[in-house]
């Protein structure tokens, strides 16, 4: 007959089960505390989440043209004032040459008018003297005027021949440009040459007209002193007209010089400079492309001044003020706080952004804020996710609350 069963094994199993249960409970609480619950923020601290952003700028050329060279690529760091692109100078050269030709033509008109005044003043002096001179002297002036007219007509004929040749070359080069046989620059030079020859022809024609007028005056002086006196007045009128022509030519020369100065000033705009020290975020153009003035060539980001763009639930935004101290935690170093400051609060609220999550405020309105990050140059880069804390009351806790 067997004896009574000892209760000791049952008690040992119960104790082991109780201890195991306690261990599991403590372990579960620890896991929840460490991995699920997370640290609790003090009452005077508001937690936010968002992304790192930076101020950027689209850099473009002041003038239109073809890009000859781009000296940077995406990711390059550039200094303020560094050349990042260069435009081709073909158009600038053409404008400079056109303006230089216009200046020369206007200056030539000034010289021609000055020469005409010299001639007319001499004619005026002779006409005034001829009023009291004899017929013999008058006949001598007629012969002299005839000789001057012949010389002026010979010069005009030579100038017209040169102009005809220049005009033929201008038309020929225009056709060759259309056929691609010569450069546009060569055709431009021929056009400028034709215009200069045309100006010479016009000047010589005016000289012929002046010589004819002088001859008419000389012949009139043979018989009628009153007519000679009227011719004196006519020459005086021609002198006044020539002086007016000089003033007009000088004005044209000044306008042409202003155009030349502008073209030379535009040459400085062929180079595109970095407006500040930063990093090339995007490169939106390539060498060989023709761009309009203001078209972006690259986008720069100022990495020396970045901030956390985050959102605060509408119920807590009333506690946030500009200038409040803040901390930012990067995912690469979540336990290292980076000093920051509230520099902006959006004037209007919006609904919760898609990439921002709040445990209790998913459907509530939020207000965007900017936290300026200090002392994180090179570490915090635009596009990186990050967390932040805003101190709205009291002082920062002795130990960081962010895990």
C-alpha cells in the first residue's frame, strides 16, 4: 500500500511558474517602455517632426545667348563670385562692330560738315570781297569755281564708282551667307563698308552742289552786284545749315557711342557668377543650349543656413513664439541635440501633411514652423528627416529627452 503524495514538487512548479510570469511581465514592460512608449516630453517642451530645408536660388544669365561652358556639376561647392557658366560672345562682338561702324560713320559726317563749313566760309569771304571788285576779278573767280566744280564732280564720280563696287560686294556676300559659303561676320563688314561709301557719295554730292552754287555766285557777280549780295546771304545760310548738320552728326555719334558702351557692358554679363557660397543642387542647362535672359542655368542651396520645416498641432501653436529655443535631432545621431531657434510661424493653419504623423492629431489642423539650425554645417542637409523639440516654458531638462 502506497503512502501519501508529497506536495513539494507541486509547490516548486508553482513558484517557478510565478517567477517566470513576473519575468515575462517585466520584460514586456521594458520592451514597451524602450521601443514603444518612448520618452515622455516635459510639459514645457513640444515635440515636432519634419524635414531639413535650405534657402535656394535659381542662377541665370542677365542676357540671352548660347552657353559656351558650364564649370560646375550637381553637388559641387562654389564660393560667392565664382564663375559657374560662360556664354558665347558672337552676338556681343557683332553688336560691338555695328556700334563701332555707326560711331565711325557719324564722326565722318562731322568731319565732312566741318570741311564744308571751311569751304563755305572761304566762299563767303570771296563773295563779300567780290562785291567791290572788278569784272576781271569776277571772271577769275568764275574760272576758279568751274575748276572746283570739275574737281568735285570728278571726286563724286570716283566715290559713286567705289559705292557701286561696295554695293555689289554687299549683295554678293548676302547671297553667299544664305548659301553658307561665308560667315555672317564677313557679310556684316560688307554691309558696313557699303554704308560708309554711301556716306562718302552723299558728302561728295553736297560738295558738288556747293561748287555749283559757288560757280553760280561767281557768274552772277559778273553783272549784278545785288545778285552778288544775295549770294552772300545764301552762303551764310549754307554755313548755318552745315553747322546744324554738325550738331546732328555729333548727336548721332553720341548715340552710337552709347550703344557701343552698352554692348561692351553686356560683355561683362557673358559670365554667370554664384550669388553666394553654397552647393549646386541642380544643373538645368548644358553647353550649346540657347537660353533667354533670366533662364535658370543651375540651382544653388545655401547649406550654411539650414532649418527644420516642421508642423505643430493647432491646439499647441499658441504656446510657440518667434525666438524660442529649440533642439533638432538628426536620424544619423538621434541622441545628439543640435541647438536651434524658432524663426518663423506660418500665418495660417493647414491640414496634417502626408509625410508628418501625430498620434493624436492626424485629422486636426497644424501650423508650419521653421527652426533655424545652428552649428550643423555639413551635417544637416536638405531633404533629411529630423525631429525637433521647442522649449515653450521653463528650462531644458538636464538629460536629452529624445531617444
